[in-house]
C-alpha cells in the first residue's frame, strides 16, 4: 500500500443529523456509530458498481452510510442484529430519505446475523457487493464468510480497525502479513484506501479505523485444491517463526520435497503465488 494512502487520516467535520437521535450504541454488538457525513459519503463512494447491481450493508446503525449508498441506482439490503436500529430505520429512515432514492433503487432492512445468514436467500442468487462500518469484534469473520461466498461477491468495501484493514492488504515480507492477507489476496485485489480517526464515531473507539476495497480477481479459481491451500496457509502461519520445512511436518513431506528452497523460508516471505505453488507440490506428493 502506498505511504500517502496509509498515512492519510480523516477527522471529524460536518456531523450527521443522526447524532441527535436516541439509538444507543451497544457494547456487546461492537457498535460505534459513524456521525460524520463526509466520511460516510467517502465510504459510499468506494463502491465501484462494476459487475453488480445489489449491495448488502452490514450493521447500518442509524443509516448515515445507508443514505449515500441509496443515492446510487442499485438495490440495497441493510442487515443488522440490533432491534433498536432496525426499528429506527423502518420507522424514520424511509420517511426522511425517500427523496434520496434514485431511479429503480429498492431498500429493505433485515434483522439477521450476517455470519449465520444463508446468503443464497439474497437477491435471487445474483451478484452483490458488501459494505459497511463493520463491528470490530466480528470483522475478520465477515471477511472469511465473504471468501466462502466469493462466487457471488465481486466487491467488498468498508471500515475495519486500522490494523486489521492493513493486515488484509499487506504484502509478503511484512510482520503484518499473515493468514488473512494470503487467503483474501488469493481471490481479491486488496487496496487500503484511507484512515479514519476515532472522533468521527459515537462512542469513539480507542483505535484508528481503516477503509479498504476488495475487488474479486477475473481469474479467482485456484489451480490447486482450495481446501488444501487453506490448510497449508493456516498451518504455516500457525508457527510463523519456523521455516516451512518444520511448520509443515504434519503434511509428511517426502525427502525430495524437503530439499526444495521454498521450504527454507518462513511463511511471511512467501507471496500468494508461492503459497499456491507450495500447495501444488504437496498435492502432487499426496497423489503419489
């Protein structure tokens, strides 16, 4: 990621009209309501609208981001577990922002847990993007569920804890590069967009936030066994201080494979393509 993007931070400016409302942020849901209109618009504009016409927003809260998503000619489903937020959106949001709906845009709110929800029930199995101001406590799980459903999700944008967003986008050679980096970048091109300071939230988190965009690769089917690839990556980083020759002992590598130069490296030194190459080697050995 470029230094300029990584270090650029957006702080509080014009506050949202939602700040005066009575929905209370709930700690157990990891809620930090975005209250800055400029930041909300910038996140809404991270959606490229290329290859899809449907969007799922996770954790809409009081709709400060939703309003800007609905200015696009798309169909939107907002998904939240917080009944108070759902009630707010259903009773106030449509009335306040009907004029913001463009063209044939449709909007509905679902009370559901994204991590448990069957995504095949959304948009009659059409392609859709995911966006949101994600609860920090489940943000990594949201990414993993996206990877499980990558065939239907060509784009993913949104706000994470800064360190998590950077980890997803990090390249080989960095201490931050790990399981999440490799598995995500195997299927998506990842870009860290900008940093957001705590003062644009209510209540403010104790850390900076980071906004990213993932765009699914044109050729995202792996040339190796996908389940084995996941196992290799997770096993390698499970003992990241060891060389791959030692951390991958459970795969019972043969003597010929053990002598390969790639196994003298530690996992953070391998690019995504090299992890695919390594998986192919192990796969070939297992077939024998």
